[in-house]
C-alpha cells in the first residue's frame, strides 16, 4: 500500500505577482516548479505547518487566508500526495532560498510557462481562472 503524504503549499502574492519555486536537482520531482510549503507534522494544523515551512524554507512571514484555496490528491510512484494550497501575502522578509534552486515572481498569465509538479497543476489552473495576483 502506498503511503499518504499530507502537504501544504503557499500561493504567495506580492505586487500582483505570485512566487514560484524550483525544486533542487537532488529532490524527488527534481527541477519541477512548485508553490513553497511542505509536509504537515503530527499535531500541526495546515496553517501552522505552512507558517513553519515558509519560515524554514524561505525565511519569510506571510499573512495566510484562512480559507483553503485548492486541493489535489495526486498519485506519484512514491505515494499519494494530498496538497492543500492557501493564498498568502508577503508580510516580512525577502525570500531566501534554503531548499529551492531558484524562485520567480510571475503574473497569473506567466504561470503556465513553467514545468509544474503534477500536484500543483490544479492550483495553477484555478489561479488562471481567478482574479488573485492581479
């Protein structure tokens, strides 16, 4: 039986652009793009996990909208990823890459130019159909 992995992702908005992060070459789904975030640890809420992950990965503080933006359950060869994304607004800090190869601030229309991790694609598609990010 494949393992279930519960993760959260942040759609971080600043000045009408959305932060996109590229996974490193040594990681699963290497060099694919994703919304930053990570695994929910035991005892954490989704919001708490997202706050922790953004502090660890990017050294930033964000305002997180409480309502979930999108959800995707995707089957990879290593297990099922259950990804919940939230709309966030950068409050403090400039993203410092501790785990990602690179990051880009892109408009909604530019998002489709990247090769996204499959679990992130439903969020990209929903962003294309909304006014978030200007």
